[in-house]
């Protein structure tokens, strides 16, 4: 297994500086956000082949690898009149990923209802299938990020979508902190589909509804009224939360996962320091478990 980071979370002034900082702290790979985060920066939704070539050269020169691209770009897979735009935008990200030689595009798809007869369920199936099939045609994988639902529910959804272009970006913190799912069980349940992971940690402050936490839409686009108490979630620095890292990493080893543990740290008083600490934490764990 290898260690990566969502590079823009390093919060330097430019993407070039983010990449250089990633190299400095010792990661092997970087996940990219799709949009420009500074003047003159590349926007993967609207860029030229020359810009992509220059970006790839910059990453290669530093000896880094692009692990994945984030496909979170607004719009909903749950609402039919929004899904067309969401899928269209996702396809643009796939086009850029394919030209960069990146195989994985991760994204949240919204809470998957447990009941397959839910009025938004088939809209989600159809819209995700269209996006996944397009990704597969370009040699890529649409990787759903875990967390809003239990692993068994997500597995059933994947079977309904039935696309070779669909996979999993496993985020153990979302699972443990919101869905109260054991990440080890999730690894074993979703094993054939895991193509990428996020390295993040969390605390569950109180058990509650994942659907209420993430939200759920009605077919007309309105927010669903969920009366249940939302789950209580707090993201914390790696190793200080409820993710059982030794058991979780051992489970990934058991299923033969050799991909990236991509650090995601969006909050906190000093997230850049937390990311640097997380690199050391993961390398120590990988060394201890003979996973490097």
C-alpha cells in the first residue's frame, strides 16, 4: 500500500507549491480536485490538452503519481432533472482523467435508500450507471465514496447498477463516524470493488440517522423531511478517532488491496500539520504490518 494526499488540502498558494509540499512530506501520490483554486490554475472541467500535458509533466518531474480525481462537482444523482447535468459534468472530469492516465474518479452520490422502492432509488441507479459506463469506456472507474449508508446497502446498489465501471472509494471515517459501520466489515463486504481509499479518522458523538446527516431529496428536488436525529460526527486527526487502524489495514491486506491510502483532512486548527503527522502515522503502521 502507498500513502497519498488530496493535494489542494495542503493549502499552499498554487497547485505547483501544493505538489512540491506533497513531495516534501513524503507522500507517493496526490488526488486532485477538479476545479481551479487560484488564478491561472488548471480547471479539469474546462482545460486544453496542452494544460493537461503540462500538469502531468509537473507531477512526473516530482516523482509523484496522481492517485485519483475528485468528481464532486455539484448537482444530484437523486433528482432526475439535476442528474443529467451532474452526469454531463462528471463525464468532463472523466475525459481529463483519461488524458492524464488517471483511472479513478471518486465522488459522493448522496444517501442510497435502504428500500429499493424509494422514489429516488431508480433515478440514482440509472444516473450512476450512465456515468459509470462512460468511465468504463474511457478506461476509468467511477468510485463511490462510502459513508452515507451501510456496506450491505451499498453493495446491493452496486449490483443494481451492474456496471464494470463502478467501484468504491472506501472512507473508514465516514463509515465509522456517521453510519456506525465497522470499517473492517465494510472492507470484507465491498472487497471486489475497492479501488481507492481515503485515510481519515472520526468520532461518532451519538448514534443517529445517516440519511438525516447527509440529507435525502424528493423526486421534485425538495429536501426530504427526515424526523430522525442526525448522526453526530466529528473528524479528528488520524489515529485519534474510532477507526481501528491495525485491523482495518490488515483487512485491506487480506483482500489484496495494494493501492493508495489518500489522506483527507479538511478541518481542524492546523490541518496541514495534521496531514504531515498522518503521513508518519500511516508509514509507521505500514512498516509494522509489513505492508510497504
